[in-house]
């Protein structure tokens, strides 16, 4: 049984069983209702015949295919239905007239030989039976009362350009074990528009009180004037306008102390925000060049306020609407740190006068000043007294007082920049035997060699400080910093850094330790290093100046070879039965890692996942096309098993682009196929079909039978994902036939194909063929010690036992499959098996065990950001309460 997505509509006749209605009247009512519905569908150009309908005596259930847009069902259909019902009523006596309640929802449903069932359908009928809906229709002069689920309202009604959401009313629904929220309206006798109902709805969970502020900055010095200015900006009314949200922008150079100032103020005034504080680093000027998207920020805020990841609306506008409602009339602080521009920040501003927003940026964000009335605070260098206090706090009063002139000179060259002062102080602490005068002399010479950063005043030049720190390094440490500037990676491990720099690991560790001491590098985890983004940018400039183009390319090639060959070795440990691709030999001065066991390989991939993604991106920018698709290949098993399917889409799209640039038809066919597979598992079915179709066409054009079989194998999976198990079986059988036509088919290919045929036969109801093919697949997997394949075939045999009513056997199979998937840490497959375990417990009447299994599945899907799967699990959990 495969769940498919459907638009769910149901109608119920008011007073159908009234004692005044005879059987003749009831027949006329039913005929009128069916005629009105068919007429309304026809008037809107919607096919009634294409819908699945079930007669409910005094009502009708209608399931419309997911390909139809949802908006017409709420924007147009209710009015058309009401008009048709009024036309019927004009020509019939009172006992034959029709007034109806109607519900709209959408979700996953399950079809079997007896009809259809699902938690989503249960919820729809609970809403249809809600007392507030019955009362609304009873008090209306119209003929129709409509209720939608909260999900349908957020996704469709709030985002409709045709409907006025203010004419809807939220209602709490308590029917049997269901406690939910719905939204009702009277299409032919609407309520008066009132937007207050859109702000806080009954039945909606109370939002959590977030506390996201990072720790208060340690050793904060000065800024009393700026703190007072910020307080005045955020407490005074705005410019004679209507009361509005208080917004302050804190702008200044990188490293000037904007974040510390904002956090200092936030912690000082935290009691003024009893409803919580939201914080996010927007990465506006991250070296990667990839700022946090507004949609990503909104999701983090919603989760911080207690909205489960699996319950988030899919549409960004619906997420914004939910965010605005959750912060409305709450006394909250929202700190948006390191913003890139107005476009990144504007969507994050809630329309609530009770909120306070503080934004830090290296830009002045004039758009916020003009359009949103933000008040600007420009952060400049520390005053002399404050800068001196900072130096004293770091070096001690005795050392500073012992050389007052040198200390004054140092402070002058630092120009009051907190980051620069920190570097100077770190240098002085590291070389405690050096006189401050010696350090001042070195700094004095550096300022003549480099330009200024974001300021024409050379006394306030942060690059001067960084240049001084750089030139003060021993030559080998300076070269190491330049090589780190070549790297595109957000963090780097010791072994990768060793190959990048071209030195043995022991020597590299010593070089990096020297950079740490100079406060140019941070070892934030054992053996893993990162740089402040300003220092990274400076290091890149130094690389351009101090390393030849050949040296820069050689370093990057060594780094690429290390990552590619190490990832390949890790993949071979994860999936040794997968026919490998051919890699060029690594450079002689590159030393890729090997792994003693599965766990070590998986741990490395977990740690380096973001690093490998960044390396693939840089390889693509440099035109190293072969490496781009090879990196996608090496990541595929890991991303699949860990549920990183959205990352798979990115990796394989990059691979397709690279293959197109190279023009290699075989590689292009393979990359299109894998991209289609990734799209299928992220719900993008049209793109999946497109890329799988291209892959198959390329393989057929080349006469590549194995690649054709692979394409059919993936087309089978894609068809099942979009709810077409019959088509899946056809593709799977064709894949198996093609594999068996090969002279020497890989055993893993044939076993995978047998497993597919068995699973899709099961879905088609052919239990005997399913048992035969799944057993054959399992024998091959076990003989070859293919643990992941063994778990998949065993889980499918469990599902077969479940469908044939042998629940103890099903649970036994599932226990075996779970043990293997947990050993392999295949979280995606584990989540699916727990879902099936819950189905078996539910079918056998053990609701407690069903709930426990579904909760485990839900947690795993949420960890993988699989919102659709998570919603299906939540529906299943709700169905336990409805039963």
C-alpha cells in the first residue's frame, strides 16, 4: 500500500435525517446535491469523472488528484456550488431543499480493495462534524458553510489573491479524540472582515519563549555613548508616525565590534523582552559568499518558537505569515547579525509594534532607513581611553605603564579597532620578552605597504594590522597562511591542510599552532581549523601577491586529490559492492586517508560533508569538470543513507553541468540519472522524469544496455514516489530483463532489480511473485555480504508478511532489518522501517507500540528535514487518536 497525495473535499447535508423528510425527499436531496456538485465542477472546467468519489448517504467524499491546483477548490468552487444549490432550492419544496456543510483539506491517503483511508480523511470528517460549523450554517441565511484545516488555510487561503482571509474565522474543533483547529467561512453570506482573527487563533499552540542570544561578550570595554544612543533609539517613538516597531541598524567596518555592542545591549536589556529573544548570524559577508537566505532564517525562528520542523508550511509566504502571527503583540527582541543588504533583512521584520529589532551590518542599509524607519548607529573606532583600557585588560597595567610612549604608539597605529587591538595584544602576549617599542616599530613599517579597508584614514587601517601580523610571521608560517587563503573550505582538517600546504602532518601542525598563537587561526575542534572571515579574505589577497599562479594551482590540486581520493576510499568502505568509477592516480605529493572500518569512514564523511560540497563548487568554478562529477559520485551513498537528499540534488546538478561542459555522453547519461533519482526523493517529480528520460535516451542512443537498465531501475523508484506503483513494476521488470541480458551483469545490479520487482509486485498485489523475487534477492545479498541490500530485502519481506496478515513474522523481519540499518547508520532506511513497524502494530491493535514506532520514525525524518514524510507520520499518529 502506497500513500498518495490528494485534495480532500467532503460535503454533508444539513438535517438529512429530519423527520419531515420522507425517502422521496431524501432521494431528491441526493439528486440535487450530485447535480449541483457536477454542475459546479463543470462550470469551473474541472473534471468530476477524474475525481475519486465515495457516497456517504447524506454526503459525498471527493478526492482530487494532486496535479490539480488547490486554489480553485476554495476560491471558485464554493461560490459555484452555492449558486447551483440555490437554483435547485428555488424549484423544490422545503423538505427537498439542500443546505450543506463542506470541508477542504489535503494530505496522503491510502487506497485498498475496500476504498480509501487515512488520518487526513479522518481529520476532514472530524472538521465536517464540528459543532461550530453546524452552528454557523444554522445561523446563516445562505446555503453553504465551509471549513478548512489549519494547514489548508495557511497554505492556500492566506496566500490567495481572490479571497479575503479576514472574512474567515478560526475555530477550535473537538470531535471524539480529535483536538484541532479549523477555519470557517460562509461563502454566500460572509462574515464582516476583521483582521484581528488572523493574529491569534484559538487552538493554536502557544509559542515557546526563545532564548537564542549568544553569551554576553567577555572583556567588553567602553562604548558607553553608543549603548546610550542605542537605548534612546529603541525606546523613543518614531518620527511622529503611528506606533511602529523599533528598529536600529548598527553599521561599521568588519572587526569594529558591532556584534559585541549589540550583544552587550541585548543582555543589559533582556528583562524588557519577557517573550524571548531571537538571534541569527546572517553570514552576510562570509568568505563563502553565501549569505543565509531569508527563508532559512524564518525556518530557524519558527523552530525556535516551538513550531516542529515537520509542521512548517511548505510555502515561504505561509511561513512569513505564521512568523508574523507568532510574534504579534509579543515583547520580543530580534537580533539580525551580519546582514548583507536590505533585501536579506526586510522579510524578517515583523509588523508588530511590540517587537524590537537590532541589525548589524558592514553596509549602512539605506533601504531600511527609507522604507522601514530604521534608526542608524554608525560604530567607529574606540576612543583612546577605551582602547587603552582594552590593552591593559589583556597585557596588565604594569607592562603598559612601563612603556607609555610605545603603548601610545601601538594604540595609535591600531586606530581603536577592537580586532586589531586583539591581534596586537595577542602578539605581545605570545612574545612576552619583546619590548612594546619593538612591536610598535614593526607596525609602523607595515602601514606604508598596504592600503586601507573601507576608510581613507591610514591610522584606522585594519589591513595594516593584519599585514603587520603577517609579515611578523616566520616565512614558513606566512606561506602556510597564504595557502589557507587558497582553500575554499569553511573549515579544514590537519591532513587536508598538510596536503594543501605541501608539508608533512607533524610540520603542518607546528605551522598551524604558530598561526593560532598570532590569533590568525582558531582550532575550534581538535585537529580542525578555521579563520575569521576578515583574515580569510586577507589571506586570499596575500596568496595572490605572494604565491605564484602555479603554486596556488598546485596547492588546490593537492587539496582536491586528497578530498576526492579520501572520499572515494570512504565510499568503498560504505558500499564495497558498488561498481567503482575510475579515478586518476593522486599526485605523488598527495597523501589521501584510508579507513580501518565502516565507522571511521562514516565519521569522516559526516565531518567533511560541507567541506566536500565546497570543494565541488570550487572545482566547478575552475572548470575541473571531471572532479565535479566524481565528487558527486563519492558523496552519493553517504548522502542517500543519511537522508541528505536536497544536498544530493545540488551535487548532481553540478555534476550534470560539468558533464555538459565536457560533452562525455556516458558521464552525462549517468549524471542525469542520478539527478533524476535525487529529484524523485525530494518530491520534484516533473524534474525527476525529465532527467531520467534524458538519461535513458542518451543510453539508448549509445547502445549502453547497463546504463539503460540503471535508468529503468531509477524510473521505477521515481514512479513509486509519485504514486504509480503499476508503472514502477513495469520499469523494474524491464530493468531486470536488461541486467540479465548482459554477458556479465554485476550481482549487485541483479539483486537490486530482483528486490525492486519483489517490492513493486507486492504493491500490485502479486504476493507470490513478490515472495519469490524478494527471497532470491535476499539470497544474493547474504551470499555477497551486502548488508544494506540485505536490510532492504528483509524489510520488504516484512511488509509482505504484514499485508498477508502474518504480523509476528512481519515484526521479526523488521527487527532484523532495523538491526542492520542501525549498524550501518542508514537513517533514511531506518525511518522508513520504523514507519512500517508502526503500521504492523496498529493493524494488530497495539496502539501504544504503534505510537512509539511512529514517533521514532518522525524524529528521524525531522532530523533529515524531510517535511513531507514527517507530515505523513504526524497524520498517522493523529489517526491513532481518531480510531
